[in-house]
């Protein structure tokens, strides 16, 4: 295929995957993982596919202990499933650990910390603090995408974002700009940003792909079905993982047609965007399927409302955003072990610790499977079994 493209991900229904190594027969890797066109996990084959970057001796892992989720089928050998990072950012981290992206909201109305860093000087100081706490890169945004939020005028978004991007980049930070607008992306790249984080995946602005292709920078394409004021009405899926992968595959095809190279692309399943509650959990539990499509994956679960509902007490009162950091750390560790390229978070210190724990656990032979798990009551589980 010309230009070193990864094959466009094909999306089987009910796919299963394990991050950590191949099955005992040395099966072919997932689409996009440098294979010669072998089918992705679950695509018309009973053989388990090998996650990206795995070297294995084919040894089977130990049997899970009593009371733990039981996994049918082969348990993979140890090894990292991590996909190489996008162009321009591969110098970050050690090439194995999941990166930590710290959030810098230059907004008065973000759901988590709106207003705290609204003034440029405060936002810049916050960015420096996040780097000191362990952030590998900073995501600077000037428009809230919380459910129901109204759009910000272009000139106001530029006024908020550009001075902060410029100051942080000048100080040596790796900066991402969080925007759906091509004009903001272009100005931020000129100011020193290295990555464009577009929650619309290019659907909100027809000029975005041209800007990214011309600049040759890394680009996060998130799964998206509409702006914040309408997205909850679009939380309708046959199978959320299959549907999200299919819709992201369509974005990949459109990006290629616009001249964006595969090495620029990062995919994001879009937790909380057109996914108000239960739809988020299968995407997390079956994250190895998305990782197996061969592109770096960014996960942004930090402080989102589905965690607030999960942590609600007997009175069903939703836990506020600042009380969701512990749950965020847990998710960060799990998705890091599953092969996420980066996690986008508000609280950096706890997540920096969590991803390091996941790396150590993975190096010691731990892995995550989504292969036909069975719950303790004997009923089929969604997936995400842990093995050691």
C-alpha cells in the first residue's frame, strides 16, 4: 500500500482481544500492525490475533486464582501492546509507558475546573505546575465541550488559547491545542503547538484536515456525533464498540483522502461524547480492540459524569467532578495496561503514579483480556478480565 499506510481497520462484530501476547499458535497480528493483510481479531477467524509490538515464546500464562474472572481460550504471554506514538511526539516518555496529557482549560465554564485558569497568566502557571507533577504534554483548550455547552465565537477562542500555547511552548512544554476549528489549529501550530486534539474528528470544520495535512503534525481524531448541545440525543448504538470503531475507520479513510499520513493519527473513542452513561464501559473494557486497529489511542475519562454516577451513594446523589479523581486513576492504570498511548487528565500526580504502576505490572507479565470473560455468577461479562 502506498505511503506506508496501515490497512483501513475493518470492524467485526463481537471481536475479542487480549493485550500482552499471541495465542500459542503464533497467530497473525491485527490490521495495521505491520502484518501482510491478516484479518483483525475476530474477523472471520477462530484464531486470536497478536497485539502490536509483541515478541512471544508462545508460553501460556498461569491459571487465574479462585474468585477472579475466568477467561476462555488461550492466555497470552507477557509483552507490551503499545503502538508507537505519532510523528513529532515520539521523543516523549520512554517508548513503553503510557503518556500523561494534562488538561489546561482556559474557560469560565468547563464542567470540572471552569474559571480557575481563565486568565492567561493563571493558565500558564497551571501548565507549568502540571509538567512539574509529571505531565508529558499539555492540552490547551478555550471552548468547553461539556454537555449542553454553547459554542464560543472564533475570536474569543483565539484570544483565550493562543497566548497560553505560545508561552508554554516557548518554555519548552509539549503542547496540544484542543479545538474543532481549523483557524485556531493553524494559529496554535504557528505559536508552537505540536498536536491538534479535535473532539469532532474533523467533522466540525471542513478545513481542518487540510491544515493538519499541510503542517504534518500529530492529530487526535475523536469519535463524535455532534456538538455539546445535541450529543446526548445521539447515544444510540447497536454495539457501541463495533459502531465506534466503524465510525473512526470512516474518519481514517477521510483523513487519508485529504493527505494526512497514518503516522500523524491518534484515535480517541470519545468517552462521554454521545455516550451519556453505560455506553462508556464497553469501550473501556474492550479497549484492546481499538488498540489492535494499529493507531495510537488517547483515552479521556477524567472526572466525567459516568464516573459520578458510578460512585453515587445509596441516595443516588451524583459525586461531583473533583471527587472522581480516584476512579480516574483506576481507569488510567487499566487503559495503560491495555495499551493506550496517552491518557488525558485533570489530576496529574495520581495518574502519573497509576501509569507507572501499570507499566511495572505489564513488565512483570500481567495483561488484560477481553476474550469471552465469565463473571463470578457464571453469566457472560462485558470483558476486561485481568490475568497475572
